[in-house]
């Protein structure tokens, strides 16, 4: 097996695969509780040190699952790792120094990411450009222009590899020789979804970008995977700029998630003028109106400083603060 997995990484994945009857454990709780080999060992011993409602609910589930044995979970993990290996993927977990700095600071972070391509320290200075799948021509044009202008200011562009605004942002970034990464709504070893964006995914990888997934490698697209994908797309970036999105769009959900994460939320004027939800976010000072790319870039720090903040957050977690 070429995919190099440490014993600690395997233990963390095994915890994620445990079940107590029909119940699975809260993955974000596991992620928050496993920032070091010592805290991981405590989890493997049935201890959850966090004082929260989630911890109170999950502590007996963890102890029940551990008492039933780890064999089934470890076998599941071996199968998933083999699938990821066959797909040419790698693994990063909250235990690892190269876990994305921006993602580490949110409360509902994933315990692991499987990825293809390359993680890059520059990803700390990234913005998600998102919007509806049913984009207008004007929306596609605005997404492409926004991505190009951000690339000109050394910003990494993230999006969700969906058709419409996402694809336009990825493609414009590639055409401008910028870096982009895509957060997938499927497992890393599952067929690229939607199928029409398989060539785009291949081009992202060929350009030195990355495909990221928080799911088991063999996971197919499902109704629940796309809202969870929005969590990582928000969390892995400094902020999200929404180009075009209706009241029921996943991009509206990402704007809400970004605000909850303490990230920057940027809404372009044409969206604010046409969508009541966008105007409400602006009126409540939960979002920033964008009239030019400088409204975004003026608020971004340096990638090295952002990474340092992520490392500091990890050290505080290790210290139990």
C-alpha cells in the first residue's frame, strides 16, 4: 500500500467508523478531542474530556462501541484506505501539522480529509467563490471576473466543483494561472460528480491544485453530503463571496455557515439588490457588500500569519485551553 497511514491516523479513522447500535459518533466532537496522540489515546480509552452537550451524549456511545470491539471498524477502514490508495489519494487529519489552518479554527471541523493533488501553505489565504448551479450568463461572467481579480492579488480560489458558478470560478482561476482547490460532495475514490466536471477536476490536479473530501473515500453523492461539503468549503477559507444564489440555494447556506464560523461573508451588489436574504445579512452587519475586488483583498492577511494562527489554535487545544 503506497498510502502511508500512521497508527494514530488509523486509530482516529477507526473511532469515526465505530457505531453503537444504529448510532454513530459525532465526528466534529472527535476532531475537537483528538489534537494530539495523548488526547487520541484518551478517546481510545473511552474518555471524552470536552464539557458539552455533545460530549455528554457521545460518551456512553463511545464506551459502548469500544466495548463491542474494534475489528469491524478496522476492517472498514482498511477497505476505505485501499480505495483511497487506488485513487492516488492521501490523508491529512487533525493530528497533522499540514491540516488546513483555516479549517482548524471552526467548531464543526472534520477529523480528516482525503485529498488528491497537493496541499499548499498558500491555501491559508483563500476565498470561496460560490453560487447557484442554475447560473445566469451575467452570474457566470461575474464569477469569472471575481476569480481573476482575486488571483491577481495572490488569493487562492476555492469552490465546490458543482456546475454553474463553482465551475466558472475554478475555470477562470485556471485560465489566470492561479491556484484553486475543490471541496467535493463525494468520497475521493468515487466518480467525480457531476460527471460533466470530470475534465475540470483533471485540469485542477494537472495545474497543481487539489481535490478535498471529508467523506469516506467510497462515499457516493447523497442529499446530506452537499450541506456538509459547504461546511468545509467555508471552514477551509478566510471567507466566502456569493455571486448568485436564491433563497433555497446551497450558497445561501454557505453564507450563513461562514458567518457562524466567524469568517468573512461577501455579497455582490447585484445579489443584494435582488435577494431579500442577502439584503438582510447586510442590514444585520453579518456580511460585507462587494463593489470591487479590493473590498475583499483589503481585509485579507498574509498566508504565513494565518498559518501561525492555526498553529497557535492547535497549541491551545493541546494545552486544554
